[in-house]
């Protein structure tokens, strides 16, 4: 009887640990081993210190970029379907978090889907940024840049080759 209880307890532990590791590592996953990631809403804009200074990020800490070809306050998107594969846009209308200015948040409908804007700039992610804090898209082709809390492009180069983890 004692061995049966130990075996059942062991199975319960294996099941608990097995389920804990079943989170999605994709950008839209809702489960993760890191509880701080799951408690943050990706639709919140905030600022965070990085190797480039204080930059605009989503609620999961993912870096956001502007595309200079879009132009400021034009609320029009020049990033076409091919471009969006490498530079997916931030969808919906986020809310302001720490360091972000609520009056600078809006949306535009360039391709029919609401895209988040900040200070008139449509917001994008860089597909090669693998984790929160990556700034690998910084300065690509001298047209993609991170933003500061006022919605201005930060044009200094990212340290290292091809960017780095900025936090």
C-alpha cells in the first residue's frame, strides 16, 4: 500500500512537471515557464531601458520599430505584403503602460486590419528578434528604427553585429 501511494505521488509530480513545460514558445502563446511573461498583455505599450536608450516595447517586452518610408503623422503604411513577412505589424489599439503617452496611441487601417500607431507611426516587429529585448532590426537599410517615448526614431546603431539583446 505504501509503495502504491509513493508511485501515485511520483506520477502526479511527473504529470505536473510535464504540463508545466508544455507552453508555447511562439509570439502569440499564452502559456510560458516565465510567469512574468504570461501576466503581461502584449497590447500594452511601455518603455524599457535598452542598449539604445529607453525604447518603446509591447507588454511582453518585444521591441517595436517604425518604418521611415511610412512617414510621421501620415498614418499610411508603405510596408507591402512581402515586407510584412519580415516586419509584422502590431495589430489593434494598445493601451498606454509605464513610459508611453496615451495621447500618442492610435490605429490605422492600411490593409483593412487595424494596425497600432504611436505618434503617427505604424508599429512593427522584426521577425528575427527572437526574444524580449532583441534589437536586431535597428537601423536595417537605414529605414527601420526603434522609437523613444515621444515617438521619435532612435537612429544610433545597435551594438554588435546585427543587433543584440538590449535589456
